[in-house]
C-alpha cells in the first residue's frame, strides 16, 4: 500500500515524515477546502434561483404569468 503524501508550497511530504499534529492540520485544511467548494456550489444555486425569482417578479408586475 502506498504511503499517503501531502503537498505544501510545491513540496511533497510523506506522512511518516510529519508529526501527528501536522498531519491533522493537513486533514483539517482539506476538510475546509471541501467545505468551501460545497458552499460555492450552493451560492451558485442561490444566484440562479434569485435570478429566476427576479424574472418571475418582473413578469408578474408587468402583467405576465402570475403563477
């Protein structure tokens, strides 16, 4: 089985070369980055829905479809 490695500032480190604390910091940072990606995707969905409702409001105000 291959040893897990971590990359930091263009240098790759083997897990066995790092303290437990540093490995945990790498893992926590990865979790934060994954969370950031999920939040960005949710914000993009929110923007799409806001635009849809803005268009619906505009149509409704101007006598268009009121559904």
